[in-house]
């Protein structure tokens, strides 16, 4: 029987003539239709419950493979550059040690204040006060703040700040406040600068605790 003949018989099929309780008595066209319908359902269910799941699992494995490849490339790059990293670590340790050597010890603070005073006087400034403040303990270092009040011209103040920045020991300047001097001052262009300076020393307790 050709496909055209089968389709013609399906078109001529009257559902009222079909006994659903006795499929064996159905016309050949009806049985073929049911067989095709069941086959389609089996294929669809097989795809939906099995093949689709396998496809999703495959896509997941492909993504995992890409992630593993990227991770491998990163680790291979690190291994290839391990010696360079080690050299960088040595250089960083040397730099860190050089910075630590710039942090004054307890016995050097007085000398540092003397250097700051000489820098100010050499710039032509007049010192009003230098007041040491309480220490502030951080994780790796201790801050040693002190307030400075000086009088001088704009250029003298600029020369002083530049001189402090050039000291061999680390000194940072904060909370800069500049205002005009007293009205009866001999110099009409005199300014008063109040500033918070901070120097630092290494926290020896942290060093001992890390051993």
C-alpha cells in the first residue's frame, strides 16, 4: 500500500465506525495511524527524559572543561614565572626593610624634632609651639603625632614644608591650617600655620608576636 493510499483511507475513516475496545477489528489505516502516533510519543518522551538530559550534561561538562583549561593556563603561567615572582619578593623585602630603617626608634624622636626645628629656622620661620601628642598604635607601626605652630611668610612656609618632606626620616603633614598673623606684627604679610605632623616607628610587639 502506498503512502497516498494510506492517507486516502485515513481521510475516509469514520471515527463512529471504530470500536475502541477491539483494536484488532480496526481498519489498517486506523491501526497505522495509532502506531505512528505511539512511535512519535515514544520518540518525544525519549528525547525529553533522556536525550535532553544528556545534552544538558554535555554542555555542563563543556563549561567545566573550559574552566579547567583556564585554571590550568593560569597555574602554568605562575609556574613559568615563579622565579620572577621570587625575585620580586626579595626586592619587596629589601624595599620594606629600607622603609623600616626610615622609621625612628624611641631614642631618635628627639633628634627628629631637632631636625624639624632647624629646618623651620633655616626657612626663616618663628616657632610658636611643638607639642607631642599621645602615640597611636597600629597593627605594624606606631604613629607619633605632634602639633606644630609657626609664623612666617608664604614662601617661608613653603620652604619649610619642602624641607620636612626631604628629611631622611618619614614625616607626614596633616590638617594644614594657615591664617593671617597678628595685626600689630612687624611684617604685614606674616602668616600663622598650624599643622599636625606624624612620624612613625615600627611596632616591635607585632614583630615578636609574628615569630
